[in-house]
């Protein structure tokens, strides 16, 4: 039986705006998340157009990785990480996205972080844009709705590639680029929020503008992949998709068909372009039905064709169901909600837990593309408490991760070329959807709370030693010891 490869990459994943803090230090500019207030499971966060007094903006301090990176990376190394996925904040390098000269202090910070990783033989995997863009580009172009963003992004990537060419091999262009197929993508990844103030749930959505913006982002991704292939052949360029399998609720053919259609536009559309280099035929039909007209310029199709990725990465947290019958009860989820699956339990945030779905998804993706895969996010957002002995017994998280790693192993046995696993929020960080600290994913607890207080001290959770044992055994020892 095949098991995880000898050089399988084990690690964890984070994003700049959710854990770095230091939002305005050393020349950093304002990015969209810097204008997002905190929220909760019950009350959504707000986007503001300027900084309000007496309002908590969780990204501003987050867990202050900016000043704790040495301590944090040492803890990752103690767990045995062989990789660490993190993102670069565009605004640390180009504060408005429009400068000609990069901010040296920003580049130096990531240089130090990468060196620290390398010291422990931890392979960096860099997400170039993870749910943040300079707010100045929102004000000037309405985010990615403006084609000009392609040039700004290309320029930013040229800087990164040139600066880090000898130290970084793995690059992911845009985090969860397929969020742009959903209304929430206006805020998270596309920045189509010019002038908007208010609850993030009420952001106006114009599918025409959104898909045009996504086209620009897909082009930008392809152009920098092509740049890497031409000038830095040692790089490995990946995409990143939020994959949420959508099961037909029943064997009623109407459910099956509806699920297939929704899977196409939600889960497959972006990667069909990023891996195969062309818009899929089903998209033309969807655009026609929804009166969407993508404006393509001369050369766009060639650009997409020239920028196909080398490996495919995705986040996996949950699955959902699809029914042609509108009366079914819905449940919450990452980026969108769906029909409740009676066979699955949900997290405290309503995300349906489905470890077998991960095996299903790995097989489906590999069957379709046949290129190496990496699970770059997975995990359980849960309430953790420190007990009287000062310990955090997160057995529920261990069980979640164990079940998912078991299914990854089965997928490898099925023949899937899986090259790495970086569970989300390996150290507690700010939740992207709610802005909470209470929704924790980490192996490392950070004393930081929803009201902005906390010493920022780090403590190992029970899952810390468990994951260490998993890595030490290359995924063969998943036993839970007392
Ligand atoms: C993914 C994002 O969708 O899910 C992360 O890439 C995010 O940025 C993660 O944090 C978990 O979502 P949440 O809302 O629980 O933080």
C-alpha cells in the first residue's frame, strides 16, 4: 500500500492580515481587512471607508506575529514542520499598490521570516495575495473591477520574485480565487467595494462586475505564472481553491443535475482556467443565462493559455448538499450556505464536518487534472478553554484532524499524487469570516480575546504534541494518547 511520500510536506498555514498585526508599522499601507471591524457568529463584521474612533479592527494587532515570528517559527519547528504556508501583505511592499519603488522594510521583514524558516529547514509556501489588497486600489479602481490592477499585481510579483528568487520555490497566486464566483468574493478577494460602508453581508452584488473583476484576477494569475516559468524555472507555481463538495441531496435526477451545475461554477470554473488555460464551455452557457458578458482584450486568451499552474492547492473544511426542492433546511458554511446533510455533524459555526468528503474531493480533482495536489487549509474552528492546570485539551480538534488525515492517506492509496498538508491557523489567529479570536484553529493557543485584550502569550494545546507525533511518523502514527 502506498503511504505519504518520503518528502511529504507537513506544516501549517496562516495569512498576513489575520495574524501579523503591525498594520501600520514600517511603512505598511492600509489594506481592506484593516478597515473591517470585529463581528461574531451572530453579528456580522462591518466594512468602513475610514478608521472609526473607538472601534476594534482585529487585523491591527491580530496575534502580532510581526514581533513574535521567531518564537512562533521555533514552535512550528518543535512540532517538526517541514513547510509553512504564509502570505505576504501587498501593502507592506507597495502601500497603495501604485508606488514605483518597493518598501524596503516590508521586504526585509519577509526576508527575516523566510531566513528563520530556512534555519529550521522549513520550506516556505507563499501566498502572494490572501484576502487583502491595498485599499487605495479599491478607491481608485473599485478593486479588481479595474483592469489596471493586473499591472499593479504584476509589478508587485516581479518585485517578490526577484527579491526572493533564491529563497522561495513554492508560490500560490490568489487565495481561494473561486470566492469571486460568489457574492462574498466582492469583499474578500476582489475588492469590489468602492465607497461601501456597512455590514459585510449587505454588500451589493453585481454578477457582471464581479465576473469581469474575476477575469482580471485570473489573467493576473496567469501572467505571473508565465513570468515565473520564463524567468524563474526553479519556481513551482500553484493556484488555490476553496473546495466545497456539493452533494445531490437525493438520487432525484433534478438534484443530481443541480449539484453538477453548481459544482461547475463554484468549485471547477477557476481551476479549469488555471490548470487547463481556457474558459470551460459550461461557463459560456452560465454567462448567457445570467446575462454576463466578459470583456476580453486581444491577447487575453493566449495569456490564460500561457499561465497554467504546476500544482493545484485547495482548502477543505466541509461539504454541503444541493436540492432542487427549495423547502430543505439550510446550514452555514465557508463562503456560502447550503442544504443540511442529515448524515453529518456540524461545528459550532454550522460548518458540516465531512472527513470522507476530503478523499472524494482529492480523487475528483486528481482525476480531472492529474497534477500534484496539496491540501493547504483544513481544520476545526472551535471554542478552546484553558483549564485549571493551564492546559488546553482540544481533543475535538485532534479527532477532526485525525479523521481527515486518515482520508488523505486513503486518497494516496487510491493513487492521488498528494504532496503536502498545511492545516489552517496552526497558531490561533483572527477569523476571516467573523473577525473573532474565539473561533480558534491552532495547535498553539494565543492569549488574545475578542475584546482586543490579552497578553499575546503562546501556549501549546494538546494537539501540539499529537501533530508532532503525526509528522515524526510521516502520517503513520495517528494514535491519540492520554
Ligand atoms: C478560508 C480562508 O476560507 O477559511 C482563511 O482562506 C480563513 O482566510 C479560513 O480564515 C477559515 O475561515 P474562518 O472564517 O473560520 O476564519
